[in-house]
């Protein structure tokens, strides 16, 4: 939940309203995204209990398709999902912090964003327990902040039903289905990270019971919080007014004549982003740690400190996040992130079908959480990821940008890098007892 509750919940309500003019349709988007996230967590729960090792999806792909797939996924994941994901949130944190500090310089936002990443790396380097305590505290604070904003919106609105329309959503020339799909894209960002705890399976007690409960419980709780939060905002501000606004909560209080609360909301926004950066790095560095143990990354990334912290992997993840923050804006990093994630997670969901086919005719393991209709659900998620990828490429061409193509080119380069890695003999799997 800490990974998911981040920049998206402030940046996406206005983006959804840009495409949809009905309050109930907007709420339906949030529910639909929550249902899809729940299906993703269920598929991930089966995969994680099959292979309860550090690294999550990296382990599933390596077992399903072989070492090459593990190498391809692992390095691509570290760059785009760890670095790009943390960088996306840090970029928005930098914007909130710069505005809060009243600094308009172009360097302020990247500076604050990189400072947040550095602080998170230092805290998590102190050990898993310190990082977990910090993360849990920030998550509780974030949920409380969202509940407080929602309650404030209801009080200001003085009503319990969505506000009547005052204008229309931006004219985009989209049909209803296209508009619904486009509105769902930014909403998905708010749910991103809901499966991150699967990467900590190796460090989880009673993984078969605990992990499915944690994953599914997080998805259900996130959906409830997000739907109620957006319902409260829609009671105070209709879709036509919130369309395209960067921070709908600020708009709510400005319309009520209490705009002086803007700095408080900025502080809350920064806190939410900081917590999301922390949880994103805390879970995702385990992928690099797992790769190093398998000889697919330099061995230094596989060493844990006495406090159970992969310090070298933390530093690498922080450096990649800062590189994204310095070179791209929030919107640009977000598009790059989703382009890579459609390929990487599509392959991960497909691996469940591979495992189910392998065990045909044999007795399934009783130690695995088995998802009813798992192959069908996984296949549907693969199709969804492919549709998202096509949509991102088309949107890039309409906007005259090429970041999605550069992302695909980097992914292709990973295949070449694997051949070089093997021929040069870099990396060596960790030997038993070392």
C-alpha cells in the first residue's frame, strides 16, 4: 500500500476528469482499475508462493523461460521499474517541495527530488527493520492524510452526493470507450506498486498464507480508499471544473475560500510522495540482490549488511532514480515507466500459464496458492498489457515524441548485453555457504 499511495492520487483525479464528464463514470474507472489490480495481485500471489525467493517477477521469468529471460527482465526492471518508478515519484516530490519553498528556479525541483531519493537510500541502508518501520509509519500517515482530505471535502461541499456539472470535460475527440480507456491509464498509476511485497517473499514467514492475504488485502483496501477519496472530491467539485487540474484537493479548498490551506496540502502531497519513494526502493532493490546471487549481476549487489540491507543495490537504485529526475519531467518518466512495464509484467503474467501447462497430469503442490481460472485471468492481463503498449506508442507519435521507441530499443539492447555478459564471463553465481 505504501508503494501504491503516492503521487498518483494527487495528479490523476483531474486527468481522469479530462476525458470523462460524468462523476459516476469516473468512479467506475477507479473501481475497474481496482478490480484489475486485484486480479494482478491474485496472479502474483500464485507465482510468489510457487517461488518464494527474493526478486519476485525476476524469479518467475527465470524459472519459466530460462536464464536469458531472467537477465533480460532483471536489468530492464532495475532501470525502468526501480529507477523509473522511484524517479517518477521523486520528480513530483521535487515539484511539491520547490513550490512549498517558494523557489521557481529550474534546478529546484530536480534538486529536491534527488535529495528525497538520497534520504530514502540512507534510511533503508540502516537495515530492513529500520526501513520497514519508516515505511509503515509513512503509510499510516498517508492513509490518514487522504481520509482527512476526503472528510474536509465533504464538510466544505455540505452534501453527500456528487456535485452537479458546471461545464464539460476537455474536448478530446474520443469515443466513449476510448475516453474510458484513456482515463484509466493515469488511474492505474495510483495502483502501481500494489504487488511489490511479493519481492520480499523470501523474507516473509508462512509465505503461502501471509503473502496472498497481504497482496489481496492491499488491493481491496486501496480500492476502498481511492473510491471514497474520489467520491468526496466529486461531492465538492464537478468533473468539468476539476478536468486537467494538477491538484484537485487544492482546488476544493480554493473554491471554498480557504486557499491558505494550500501549503498544508503541498506538505501532505510531499509526505505522500516521500513514503512512496521509500517503499518503491525498499522492495524493488531485491531484484538486483537476487540477480547477483545467480551470477547475472556483479556480486557486490548480492551482499547484505548486518541489518539485512543490500546497500550496493540501494545505491544503484538511487542513482538511476536521480538520473531520471534530472533528465525527464514527471509526465515523461511516467510514460517511459508504463512502456517498459507492459512488456516486463506481460511476460510475468504469461509465466503462470507456462507453469500450469508443465504440471498437467501431475499432482499440484499443496504448498502453492492456486488461483481458480488462473491461466484465463493471466491471459486477460497479458492482452491488457499489450493494449496499453500500443496505446502509449500511438500517443507518443501523436505528441511528436519518441521516448516509447527509445524504451523499446533499450529493452532490445538487453538481449545483446546478455550475449556479451556470457561471453565475457562476468558475474558468478553465489556458491553454497558463501
